[in-house]
């Protein structure tokens, strides 16, 4: 059954933190910007358009949900209860910081039918967290993750690649530590420089250098592969290309691309096919038609790079996790494991 989020973007104006990448404005006298009536209107609007036979969750995004007052958290969650009881939605998803999770909060979330908690971990490197004004001890991340999983709530982890003071190695180390937390889902966000942030000032002063698209792909592809091999469902790679993000001047610098995940998939298959071409001198590929786009890459770039010797034929007898090359069948896991064994400085573009 197809899953849909009913997104509710709640800014937490009272957040005492000033992470350098965040442009959330503080508004005097207001704790957040979504009223209870707004919440009802958002849910009703989405329910009119989403398929009846689908799994739906009300998803509170955009801020630190558990950082707002406990009373307001309960008011928001209470609004959703009738929709859960009526079977209109199956649960609630929230995002928050790992240092804003306590046993009391997790118990309350469970009581109100919260099914998923996504932690905005971003990095588990103390040097990176301090440079982004987001420091919390790694023990906080471990403790919050443990509480969420023990409550039977799905755990999600969000990481950001290319933050100030980060390196290829530190980002990958964060990914390995994330694996040890055993989340069910993850999001991977390459860092973008957004206007009206401290990071924007750092970028202008020259104290922060944004990743290029190629550099971001190089960092993300191994993390993406590692998470999938370890059974973590990567539900998003790169920021959603929203209208706000597309507006001129909102993204000052950084590796924004509306099809970032597709680029990563194409690079993974390019590496895999290139190794075979170098050892066997030919590429005769058979694959399910649903996998053709990821194999040929964005704008069919892999066809160009691999040359005329690259032949691909559709054969829907193959499963989605299979590909045949030169009459040998390979499975998705093998391809991803090969990606992890690629040298860190392997540049394809």
C-alpha cells in the first residue's frame, strides 16, 4: 500500500539554538506559526486529494517538535486523534533534535499515536557539531535512539554532508555510527548555503567552502550504499525541490540538484559497469525495464561515458535487485559492496 505524508511545517520560533545552517526566524510572542485551526485545514485539504486506499501519516516537519512546550505538543497531537480513530490516518511522524528527547516525552508521543520519530543528528563528529553551533554529546544521540526504539516507535536519522569542519572521512564515520543506532529509515542532506543564515555570512567571509555537486555525490554515494546494505531505508537524498527553495537567491551556494538521488544511482552503476568493462572488454546488459533509467544515468550520461560497446536490453524476467552483465547475474547488494570498496578519491566527472 502506497504511503503518503500529510506535511505540517512547524517553525519553532522559541528554539534557543542558532545552528549556522538554519534560517528559522524568531518572532516575538509566538511559539510557532501553525494554529490548531491551520492544522485541521491542512489535514482536511490533503485527505480530499490523497487516495482512500493508502497509508497516511500526519508529519510535523520544519522545526524541533519536542522543543515546543509540552502543552502545545499535546494540543497538536490531540487534533490528530480523531483522524486516527476514524481510520483517516494511521499515525503521526515528527522530527526533532536528539537532545530534546526524554523518557517523559517519548512516553507522551507513544500515548498519542506517534509512529515515527526522525532525529536531526546531522553529524556525530564533535568538531563538526561545535562548528555548526549544534553541539551535543554522542551519548545524547545514543540515549534518544534507544528510548525511541524501546517504545516501539520507528526511528529515523537525518544526516548532513559537507558541514563546516567536515571531511569525507568524518562524514563517513558519522554514517557508520548511525548504522550502530539501528534506525529503520534515514535521510541524507548535502549542506546548502541558505540566505539569512550564519553559514551564508561564513561563505561570504571565506571561512566556509560549500561542496560542489561532484564532491557531494562522492561523499553521499558511499553513505547511501552503506545504509542500504545495512537494511536502512533511505527515504530521501537531497532537499525536496520546493517552490521556496527554487526562488531566486534562497540557495546561495552548495550542491542543490532536483534529481540528486538519481545522480547517485547513476554513478554507482557507472562504477560497477566500468570495472566490468575494464576487465572483460564488453558490456552486454539485461535488466528489468524499471531499472534502465538508473543504469543509463541522468541524461543517459553512462551511455556516453561507456561508449558504443555498452548494450542494454530489457528483460522483465529479472527482479529489480538483479542485473545481468555479459551473461553473469549480479545482485544489488554486490553492486553496493563494490561501491564501498572504491577508493575515496575516485572521481568520475
